[in-house]
């Protein structure tokens, strides 16, 4: 079993296949401290690492200098106000306004199954350790919960805070915190903006606080709830990498604090800014879950640990392990300018090419001919879709395609019947005109009455026609926060209640329509997070569909999230976001790293591109399983070398692999390139085939010979210089 407890010495050891995590309790009054997180070790008593002996100020022995102890002890869940002056995980306020809190160990329990609240991990082969802490003065109980599975190198932490007998305000309640030595670590974060999400950044860690956060009510285009704490020598292949990710879709805070003794405190949770939660006597608060992974195989090992956990223990959709239908989405094809005839023409040609689903994007409802109106009026625009939605869906189904639809359920346009009837449903501060973004307001989804309405209109549409896919969009951040239903001392609960409201709605949707394929989206990728993955097995990665820009976006996304979750489409050129022209073939190779689909007017693209689609569809069916279920290895990074990009997906049993190589920039007078493969079985022998896009079949690649896995990984293979910019090749590596 993964959890071992030495009750006498109060040591808690969590083992995953390759890692160990140890925390322990100091002498009385019993402070929980972080001892170790790293490669799996056998000894459980490594409590000398708490260094209490080095510290002459153990509080019971030397009350005079308690604060010196508090300010350097590696607290496992540091609380504010009693001498630890570093960033803390918990800050409470009493009704009198007092903020001091001190947590002491009081006991532990272990559960042998994992079925926490949504969103969160699940699974039968796991255990949950709860370490109980108390502040007797406050009547406060804190449960530090640790979930471990026997098949994943991840520790999942969250915290439950219970007020026994009085009203308490939580000003800060992070999900996890742990202290570690700073061996010259560097910090990796994922940052960007609209259409340029999740670019990887790396920098040395210095004294003080460094981190990222969102205050936008959503995860955001700008930052991810992720931290990589990596050794200086860490690459994709080797070196130490600790990854921390939050299973949450709202305001988050993720950071490291380097203190006076050069040690690090790593923290993640709900952003304390604009957050407060009132606990009445007997009430509890449960934080989102934080995922911790440790790898000695660098960033690559870290990614694979996240991917395995999310594919195996987080995503719940009935589509989780199924190949997703290849869809064609009309957004970049038509924007708002479409009607039934146009959609059916696209569907007809799509069906002839082997595409499996038509998705009707924004603009089908109310009077929505641009983005200035009608959000909230979820009834079909019969000027566009004559005869209604069912007629269109039946028509698309008759062509052999599934049908999917776009919604933006959390929003309301000022120019909508819904707003005219319920202006008070929009989030706004009474007496102040709320700010518009994309000419829309946000519905107060924290209110049950609003959620019930939204669910009813969604289900009315879904019940009316054979709709098998929903794209759930969200195109603006939250601002002007106020909820008419909350008392003054609970207004700061709104952002979190909003996120819980979204989860509740999506949960209801999945319960009522278990076969529905849900894709989350937020103006591209502003809600690409593990919280959303609990409800939707795929998320739209970015509104930038340019194959070259996508290399960096998809590389950053795959650092944490599985390829099976990355919404990726082949679109038309010049690309609508950057104006770049890339070969249709390359666009297909890049989209193959995700869910794969099309985002173009198939009736109008150049004939030679159109002719390539059936072959690309076949390519998807040949390789998708490898991509979706395999282990991901990064071979080369265009964001680092500015010339080429390459990644591999290797079957779990190592019997096959797919290597994608994209030459971004052609160069004059240069030699071939040597690429070292990864993840293969060193003992197995493999043959290499190149996917020939023109003839849609595989051809032997390079010398017709078998290679041992260790040769391919250590000596490598040759990729000849490709002619031109933006060229790519796919190599299928198959064991004999
Ligand atoms: C933003 C999404 O990312 C796009 O794909 C598209 O659905 C538009 N919204 C529609 O308004």
C-alpha cells in the first residue's frame, strides 16, 4: 500500500512507483513539517531533515525564542500570525478581527478508496491520508489530505478546514504548501495572452516571492496554475523536475518564496486576493486539489506523470479513451455569416472526405449576426436556419455526420431578451455601470436560480435534436464583482462560488447526457486547466490555429496536459491570426498532436488541399491511438532552437512510436540533422517507416534495416534537410 505511518514517531510516508514524499511532526506541541520529496527511498525515518536539533529554539524548551523557530521550521501547512513571517498557506480572521493561528498535530486516518468531491481525482487503487491539525484557541480543525495511487507518480493534496464552534473568516486557504532546500533551482511557468497561450518561461529562483496568479475569474490566457521547480541541469530528458498543478478553473495563486536561509516554500491554491470565505460553527471549506509530481527524468518525466494521472484518474467523460470524431467547425469558415444551406454544403463535402462531425459555432441563436447581441437568447435564429435546428441536425445526420453545437452559457448580452427581462442576473455592483468585454456581461452563475435557467435552456436545445457534442465557450473575464444574493461579509466568496457553479452545471450536463462529448473553450485557451478536464475530455487550445505558432502553444500545453485533451484543427491559409501560409500537409501533422479536426470552409479551400483531407483522415485513424494513449517525449523544441520542432509518442508496451519532425526554417547549405529518439525499449529492434502523405501509405525510411532501440536513442537517426520552410515528416517506428 502506498501510505506508511510510523504512529509512534509520527512520520507519514507516501510512496508512488518511483517517488517518496515524507512529512513528520516535531516534538510537542507537534508542528507538522515537510521532510522529503524525491526519488523513492526505503527508510521512513529521515526526520533528522527537519533540523530541529540544529535549532536551539524548540518552543517547549525555550519559550523565549519561539519566533526564531517558527520562522525557519519547514511547516507542511504554514499558518499566519504566530511567528512564521514567510508566505503562509492559511490565514483566518475571527469576528473580533484577530488573525493569529497555530496548528498542532492531533491525529490521522487513512481511507482505502478515492472518491473525493468533483473536480478531483478518482480511482480504486489509491489511498487517502488525512493528517489532523487543530488550533484549540480558535476551535479550528484542519485536515491535510494526501491522495496516492499505486500506478502514478503523483501526490494529490488538498485541505479541509472546519470551524467547530464559532464564525471564522478564511482570508487565505491554499491547497498545498511544502518547504524544500534550494539547490539552485529554476522556476518554469506557462505564460502568454490571447492566441499565444502557455509559452514556456524559465528563470533562476531568487530571494523573495516569485509566482503567477489569475484574478480574472478564470484560469486565464496569461498564466497557468502550474509551477515547475527544476534543477539547473534539467532538460526534457534528465535532471530533477518537481511539477505542481492545481485542479481548478478560477482565480489561482502559484508561487515560490525563497527565505532568509535560502530554502524554498512552494505554494498553490485559490488566489487569496479578492477571496474570503465565511465559516459558521460546524461548517467546512474544501480547497481544490493540487497535484505534485517529481521526476528525475527532467521535464519529460514530469509531463508523463501528469499525463498518466489525468488520463487515468481525472478525466471522467465516457469519451475518455475513445477516438474522438474528426470534426469540422465553421467558425473560421464562416464566422457569423452562415445559413442552413451553407452548413449543409460544408457537411456534404466533409462527409465525402471522411470527416465525422459538423460543429456549428457562434451565431446560430437570437439575432446574433456579430458579437454585439443575443447571448442568453438560446433559441434558434430561423432567418439563418430555416425550419429550425432539428431539421438542420437531421440533414447533417442524413449525410452521415454527427452534429455538434456551440454555447456560451455563462454570458449575457445587454442587447438580449434575457437581459431585458433579468438585468439583475448580470454581475455588476449596484449603482455602478459594469465594464463590458466583447460587448457582454457575465451571468451570476453562483445563483441557483440563474443556473437552473441556464440548464433548462441548454437541455431544451439538446433534447430537441440529435446533438452529440457541445463546445462550451467563455469569452470574457469576471469584473465588477458583486452578487445580489450574498450578504456583505460574503461578497468575496463570489469568484469561488462562480467556479463551483460552473462545475455544478457541467456536472449536471454530463449526468443527464452521459454520451455527450463536451469541449471546453474560453476565447481559445483561457480555461485550459485540470478542473475543466474533469468534465470535458478535450479543451480548445488556442484561437491561434497557425501551425507554427501552435508548435509553441502545444509544447507548453503538453508540459502538463495530455495530448488527447488538446483541441487542434487544420485551418485555412493565410492563417486568420498571423497571416502565415504553411503547407496543408504540415498543418495536418501539427493538428495530429491533439484531437484533430478542421476549421475551414471545405467548399472553398484550394482543390489540392481539399484533395488531401481523405488522406489526413486516414492518417488520424492510423496514428491517433498512439498519440492519445502513448507516452509523450519531447525531442527538440522550436521555442529553444528557433529552427525545428520534434516530439514522439511511444506505445506503453514500447512496440511502436510516432515521431513528428517540423522544420520551421529552411537553411542554405546545411547538412542533415541527427535526432536521438526517446522512450523505446533498448533491447527491442525496430524498423522505421515514413508516412507518405501523397500516396497515404508508409514507406521504409532511410537504410532498410532494423535498429536496436538503444541505437536509435543513443546514436539516433538522420533527418535530411527538407526543402523549404514549414515542412514536416512523420516517422512510424515499429518493433519487429
Ligand atoms: C472563441 C473561441 O475560441 C472560438 O473558437 C469561437 O468559438 C469564438 N469564441 C466564437 O465566438
